[in-house]
C-alpha cells in the first residue's frame, strides 16, 4: 500500500526493482539477472526502497489519513434513523483526527 501512495517519489531504478520484487514476485537472483546487476546490488535496492517508503509515510502520514477516511466512510454507511446523532459525532471525531494527523480512540 505504501508503494501505491509514494511510488512516484522513488528513483526510477528503485521503482523498477520494487515492481519486479513485489508485483512480479521475482527472486533477487531473477531481478539481478534481468537488470544486469549483482544479487547484492538488487538486495540493497530493495532495502533502500522499503526504507524510503517507510520514511515517506513517517514524514507525510498519507496512509494513516487514508485509514481515517476509510473509517469515516464505514461509519457513514452504518447511519440509520436511530443512531445518526451518535454516528455524526463519531464521524466528526475521526475526520478531526485525520485533519490533525493523530489517532482516534479506535487506534486508527
């Protein structure tokens, strides 16, 4: 999921290695052979890619905000004539937390 959000921030070679590793499910040896690099170089590229993606999420927090939005949508879909006041309050709490970049009481 982090790749879906931050992939465009990766250098082209890391994007290529990540695609081959995670989408094509190739081994490090297969990737190295395909790209004409060493297996160690391939392993290093995968590690740098993962480290970069985690760093982007740590700094920008889009995945966490997306989780808040998904939670708000789920709550909105569960609204009925009996619980709408409670659901409205819960949705507002989730959205305010997303806006602030924090966590909700539900741990999201």
